[in-house]
């Protein structure tokens, strides 16, 4: 797999994560409106881990597109 293909794949995976996170937030909001504040809170707590890593993931993806090619791994 080339560096460009790997970068494209990682970017796609990140975009999917962003979409899933957004959907989970909408579900948590709906659950909250139904009166299950505890259930909604559990979903939001789980999403905090993704949000905490977001800056690092974005930074890494950006560096992949600008920096040297990735090293080849022995296989």
C-alpha cells in the first residue's frame, strides 16, 4: 500500500468516525429529551474519549499528507 493510499484510507476512517460521533450525539440528545438523562450521559461519556483524541488524529493525518513518505515495513 502506498503512502497516498494509506493516507486516503486513514482520512476515510476519520470521516466515518466523525459521522458516527455526530449520530451518537443526536441519539444522546433524543434520549435526553425522552427523560433518560442517565442513559444520555453514558453515551456522552463514551464520546469524550473520541473527542479527546480528535486533535491528535487530525494532526497526524495532516502531517501524513505533508511530510516524507511513510517507511516501508518488512513483511
